C-alpha cells in the first residue's frame, strides 16, 4: 500500500473539518448579531446630564488665585469639572506652580456634588483638611488646590 493515497485522504479530511469549523463559527456569530444590540457604556454629555441631574448642582467662585481672576465663577453641572495646571482642564491653573497638571475633578451626582483628588503631588484640601479619595462638597466649603482657593456655593 502506498503512503500517498493515505496522505491525500488525511488532507481531504482536514480540509472538510476546517470548513465545518469555519461554518459553525460564522453561524454562531450570525446568531449573536441577531440578538438585540447592547447599549453602549459610553455616554454623551447630554446623556450624562439626564443620568446625573441634580436640582441645584452649585458653582465654584474663585476666592484667591495667581492664575484666575478673583470672583470668576464655574458651574458644577452634569459634566465633570476638571481642575489643574494643564490647559485641557475646565479650570486651568496655568500660573499655579503648586497645582498638578490634572489635580482634581468635581462631579455632580444624584446624592450631591463630589470632589475627587486625582493623585496630585501637593494634595487637595477642603476647609483646611486634605482630601483622601472623594469628599462631598457642601455650601460654603473652601477648596484649595495649589495656591488657588475656590468657594463652593449653591
């Protein structure tokens, strides 16, 4: 008996099994695509606003700063407010050498307005106390980031 017909038969069997495998994968993927599409976990700012509506989110008023005009206000609405030395932030503290590039973030949620330190070098302070992780803001709280002080108002 010659080896060539056996090898040819094994090659044919391998190709048949390969085509059956590919056909099953395509059929399974087709069934998965017929299922209702999943909702995206990425929200547009308008969707985020609908999700996180707070009746009166509040605002930040600049009390003292070398980088921003004193008295300037920033609304804390549905879209998070980022604070830091980088120009990409909502509140850019370009002239404040004690602020990190991405220093802190303020988010309005259903249960209030929260301040989150983003791992800054010199820390974030509320009413003189260093913030570790998150802290809820209340009317009159004084937020210090570098040499800049912001008062939270409602």
